[in-house]
C-alpha cells in the first residue's frame, strides 16, 4: 500500500501496487509546494507515515499539538475561534525520506509538523487552502486512517505521481 498526492489535481490516491483502491479530494497549501521551514508550503517528494494519531476518537475531534482537546468541531466552535488552524478527526504525521530535500536541516517535513488530517466541513476541497498540511474531509481521513499503517509510503508531487 502507498499514498500518492497529486497537488495539481488536489487528489490523494491510495494504491495497492498499481491498483487504485481509493481516491479522495484534498486541499494542499495555499502557497503551493515547497520544503523550506516557515514557507507554509506543502513539501514534495517521498515521505512515510511516521505516526498515526487519533484512533478511536469521534469524527470531528479537535487536535492541538497532536493531542485531542476534548472538543468536537461545530460551526459554533469555529465561530468562537475564527483564526484557528483546525486539525480534526485523525492525524497522519509525515516524515521526509530524502536527505536535504525533505529530511533534516531547514527542510525537515516532520519538524515542520506536516500532516494529512481532517478539516472543518466549511473547508473547500479540490483547491489549495491549507498552511502546509494536506487537508481531507473528516469521513475520508477516518477511512484512510483505518486503511494504512505506520511507515506507509507517501509521495507528494505536481502532476502524475
């Protein structure tokens, strides 16, 4: 199993060999692709799922610093914290595999806290809008989370991966 993310199509594919098992509409970074710390871009290249966070939590669970806050996202909660970067439901924390490109130094994906995670119902999928992470619908990340294991390969690219 592996995950391919096509930033041009704003699509995440889960593959078993060459066979596409699932396709999901996603949202990558509003500022485009890039690896530099502080860029607010989505990093390219080969990664792995370093950690899976949130198993058993309710759909819509709010995470801050990878920990559930005890809150579940609602439009009212969203209105109460309008500037919050919402990380919901499940978190797949990514780690780069390419030294100098997305691993170590000022391009380290894991140290940049780049995740595949759930987003509020109001977040538009199919177009860039995040601040670096890969956002998904809550039902989609819950499904993907259950289908992948730690160390699943992830490739993020422009165009066909």
